[in-house]
C-alpha cells in the first residue's frame, strides 16, 4: 500500500502553486496604482510604466523568495530510502 504525501510535501506544493497568482497580482497591483496616479496627476503613461516596473520587481522578488524557501525545505529533507529487496527476482 502506497503512503500518501507527507505534510512537508503538501506545504511545498502549496508554496509552488501560489507563485503564478502572486506574480500576476503584483503586476496588476503595481500597474493599477500607477494608472490611478496618472489619472490623478495627469502624468500618463509614466506612472503606469513605473508602477508596472515596480510590480514586476516585486513579483520577481516574491518568486525568488518562494523558491529559496522551497529549496531550503528540500535540502533539509532526508534522502529517500529505497524499499528493501524482497528476495524474489
């Protein structure tokens, strides 16, 4: 009978599954803030572009931090032990 995934594996999957959503959210939030400020200050399109660039930087930083966390979790995991041979060919 196969064992199910352990808690550490589920945590890793959860962290990795949020990368795309968090990246897009940072881009949209940065661009949206810049777009709103452009409307308020009449500086179109400069603050939109700046907001997009800042959102991109925040998204990349979030991906790097998540990947470092996952890598640290995986490094601390003990190596998998193969099953003992059953003695039959």
